[in-house]
């Protein structure tokens, strides 16, 4: 049975200090690397329930090496938990974009306040909803969202070259109002989803954009079937609108090949994975190879 204890003002469950747990903790200072790795693996195997015990032991010890080892073990436990949650989400038939973005944020911020994120998003949605009505054209709808998103709430987009890893995590972006094409694109698409506006992410070569899709009928086909056509494109960093001609010129200028698939909306899974791929490159630039290696394990879901 677990015991209830208040830790840093938050009610958490503390596992019983069994003899095995005590013995493992007392081996955390073992200088033999092989012994420590065996101990670490056994502790990680307990899962998230062991974290309060680790935190308590961290407070009790004055050995900096042991404290550092405890921090690494806690990180491994959190990563395993996040990895399994993202894997379950990725292969779910109803994988929501909001859940996927939250899980990615939990990779970096395991104790993130998910309720704050949802309330902030709802507040932005309500501000947009009050300004929209049924007689607006697609462009007018987007101008309303842009006014609320970039002017009223003051979201600001930064180039990827800014090398700010936190710009990828929507929990941080919703708090600081600073992001990039990927995180702002996710938030923008979530708003449009809530507002029932057909805006979805697409992946151009070297460029991540949003596109306004409009259902039209192909009267030249035998069945006059309904097809989706892109009306225009949106840069999530600034809200700038691009025409089809702008995109065609971009494609032609850089002589990109095999562009047939780029005009299709990305699935929620692909949006999150493309965000992670860009984040991996960011961590490589920052020489944080541990995080890039961990995130590479998640990208491999695509091949399963």
C-alpha cells in the first residue's frame, strides 16, 4: 500500500520503503559503474511511483554525485513514462492534436500544468468566437483570428535559428507567448478546430505552413465528387497570408521535386513527429545529444 504525504505542497503517494528499495538507494554511491547501472535499471523499473522516494532521498543526502545520479534516474523514469504515453497516443485511431502536443511538453516538463494550457487556449478561442459570424469570408475569418492571436494576446513567432528549444513546447509558448512555426502552428490549428474553421498544417520542403482548405465539387469528374482545395496559406509565426502563386514560385525557385504530397493536410501524428524532428535538429545545434537521442527513439514510431 502507498502512504499519502505532502511534498512541496503537493499531495503525492510515497511507496513503502521496502528492504529492496532501501538497499538499492544505498548502492547509488557505488563507484563501480556496472553495479550502479544495474541498480539504476532496477529503480527505473519501479516506474513513476518511485519518484517521491527518490526526491526524498535526494533531500536527505549531501553527496553531490548521488544527487546527480538521482536526478538522472528521475529523468529516465519520466522519459520512459512519456515514451510509452506517446507510443500509445501515436497508434491510437483517435489521436488528438492537443494530447500529442501536451505529451511532447511533458517530455521536457513532466509536472506541467495541463489545466492552465487548456484554460488559456479556451480563453483565446472565446475571444475569437465573439468576433466571428457566419457571413465572413475565409480571409476575413483568418484576419479576425490573427487580430486576436497576434495583437490581443501578443503571440510572437521566432525563426528556428533563434535556437530556443522552449519555443517547441506549447506549455511554455502559452505562458510566454513566444514560439515558432511548429508550436504556434499547433496552437493556431487547435483554435481553428475549436472554431470549426478548416485550417490544417502542411509540410513544404524546408517550410512548415498552415493551409485553409475549402470543400469544392469537381464537376469535371464523372461523379462530381467533393474535393478539398487550398484557398491560401498562413505563416503561423506572423499570420502572413500567402497565395497559391506564392507557394508555386517558392517551389519553382528551389527546384523541389516530388511535391505531389505536400498539398495534403498532415495527420496529427505527423504534425507532432515533424515538430520533434525539428526539435532534434535544435538540440543537435545546442550540443544536447542526450535529448536528441531520446527524441529520435520517438521518431522511430513512424517505421513501426
